[in-house]
C-alpha cells in the first residue's frame, strides 16, 4: 500500500499514541492506533514522535507536516512563550503552533484563575463548528468549556474517571465478595438524580453503605458510584435547560448523555473521535500547513 498524505495528525493522551494520515480533502486514509509511547512527565519531543511514526509511514510517499495534539511540550521553549491563555480566540491557534522542522505542536490553553491547562482537549473544539455554547468533553480527564463567539472564555478539568477508578479499586480491596459488575440504566439514573439534588446530595460513600444495608444489589455498585460521580460533575457545571454540546463516544456518551438528560439539559452530541480528527485538519488549515 502506497499513500501520499497531505497531513499526519497525532494525538497523545498519557502513553496512548494515535495517528491519522489525511488525503488532500481531509479524509482519513490510514490510522495508527494505541501504540505505547514511553515518555517522561514533560512529554515526547519531535525526534521521538518521528521514531514512533517511522515504521507506520514507511510506505508513504512525499513529505507532509506532522501536527501533534496533547504533547506536554513545555520543554519546547517554555510555557510562557507559546501557550495561549484564556480568553482565547480559536481562529488564532495557527500563530501559537510550535515548530520543530516538520513536526508542529498544538499548544495547550492555559487558565490562571483558577489554574488549569487543556493538554489536547482544545483540539476537539475545532471539530464542532459551534462558536457558542457549553461543551462537555469526558475522557480520561473531563473538561468543561465555555465558548462565546469563537472564543474560549473559560474551562474546568475534572478528575471524575480517576476518582471513580480509585474508589472502585478500594471497594474491591475491602469487599472481597464484590461480584462482577452489571450496568443498569435505571440504577444509574437513580443515583445520578441523587447528585443532581444539590441541596440533599449524598456522598460517594453512600453506594458502599447502600450495598451493606441491602438497598443496592452488589452487582450494581459500580453503576451507582458512577451515577453519583457523573451526576455531581454535571450538577457542578450545568443548570436545567442549558444547551450543552457533548463530545463523547461509547460509555462516556451513554453515561454523560443520561446524566444531562436527567438534568433536563438540551444536548447536542458529537463523536469524540470525529471531533479530534476533524479538529486536527481544521487547525492545519487555519495554520496554512496544507498545500493548495
């Protein structure tokens, strides 16, 4: 197979490395998924990214730019030099890219009050073609954005999935008899609604207590815990009747969609995978990286 891509887009999330080769029209020609990327706390540089891509693109012809999202690239000249701060107009992203020969890094957006940094979530905003709105983007980290006339005016990063994983691991350690977990939509929504009632919201420990007092089936513990945590996340950022753009796939789409429905928000859904790949292409166009 011989391909002549116009762009290679790369997404780095932790040690997960994904890459897409695009044709001249922005359609994905070929994909490299889930290669294990070993990197330190700062993140991979251009040489390491090229090395990971080399075996995948050996049958490609011609040269094209490599656009990287999510790299913790503060070693590339210092955060203060090229990481834009909010409020930030998205169409200006091209001027903030950091170049190392054919590899270009998309900068994270930085917020100082309260302190926050996007680490790649900003890229998907370019895939939704929505200049205004509240955006919910659940993944390893859940990021909530506010957009006004094409500007990011603020964002908040939540550790909902990490907290869920830590509590679930503790429960498995202390409850040796915890059975295989089963998802129930009705159970999930019930526990979401307990968190949405902010005046009487219960703690995450309530799910453990409910199993112990036989108010909750042990196989639904994870489902109830997830409902509590996602419900609390949603309640902290949105109000009933809000228009919310949900960028998610699979389990995140299902669970955050149910939680936002329980809140009575008006939800517009986008695929996380499509927003990421479309966002990489859109940024390349804004930055003038694509041949005419």
